[in-house]
C-alpha cells in the first residue's frame, strides 16, 4: 500500500475523505471535507477527484461533492442487513398503513443504534432518526431494546459512561438505566415517552434470527399522548411476522 511522507497510507486518507460525510450530509464542499478529515485542502481535492473517477464520489455542477452511485451500489450489495431489510420492509409497509406515523428498523452498531430502514408520513410527529442515522442506545426506544439484549460487558460499559440528556425525561443516571433495561427484558418491549423530544414517544420490540438472537429493533414513533402505548400490540405482531420471514425466506425467483 503506497504511503505518504507522514507514513499514512493513501487508503487511510481516502477513508477519511469518505467518513467526512455525516448522516445528514447530502453534499459537502472540498473545504468542508478538508476541515473534517484533517487533510490539507490540496490533498483533499486530489483524492476527491480520484474517488470521483471510480464513482465513489461525484461532483455537482456547483462543484459540491456527494457520495457516488457506485459506492451506494457496492454498499447495498454487501450490507449484512440486506436480508433483514428485505424481510422487514413488507411488514413495515403494512404496519405503516395502520399506524400512519414513523416506522423504523434499527440495529446495533458499536455503542449506538443505526437505523437501516424508515417509513414516515406527511404530518407525522417529530422524529430525529433517518436512514443511516444513529442515536445513543439509552435515549431511544430502539437503542434501549437492543442494549437490553446486548452482552453484559457492553451494558456495563454504557452504564458507566456519562449519558447524553435530550429532555427532562431522558435516562441520565446509572440507576435509571439499569432499571430501564431490566424492565425491557421483563415486559418484552421498550417504551420511552418524551425522552428525545417532549412531543414524541417511541416503542420498540425485538426482531430475532432463526436461532432466537435479537438482531434488530422494530419501532414506531408516535405522538406522546394517551394513545401512545396502544400501538405496542400491533408492533409486536409485526415483529413476529418479520422474525418468521427470516426463518422461512421466500424461494428464489424462477
């Protein structure tokens, strides 16, 4: 692997270019990429041009830089969540037609929840998530559900850290988090009202693989009102349907 004078490989610098794009970034200038990646602007500009030549990035007419179609194609093809998303999407669409609010599918990625699918509707309650977006495990219903089924060492690591606070309802102490995780395991779902935004409530249930391991959280985000908990039953039914789809995948097309 060719290396720069500073000893860093060209590949490492290219990765820093790609990772300059955050979940909410559709386009960045080369100056922004340079600042976020910590690379000199001339180096960033050269690497952007090379990556654009391979289709990993692309330049707009205004010279802003976007993730390229080729990169999206390869990432989608190789995604370990592909079969999960394929099993979940038909069920999520049915659930969405019933609930009429946000429906989302999250997986554990490091010490955060990563959202791999999401359906929404005009006029739905405020929701901070998006596809490929992340949230802290303790503050979202999906994250809390996944953390409750995570290895004990990971749970202890999260419990020992300072917990980011979003509202007056957000879990903020180790005692609160331990109690919340125990409650999730006892009742089989996570329900957080007003933890990320006062107007929104989230409910999440587990999706399991054929061996019974929790591999994802299926969640709804609804208005934080007296009816918020009423969606849990239909959410559980939907989750069971996704789990069955993963156990008995559809036959390949003839």
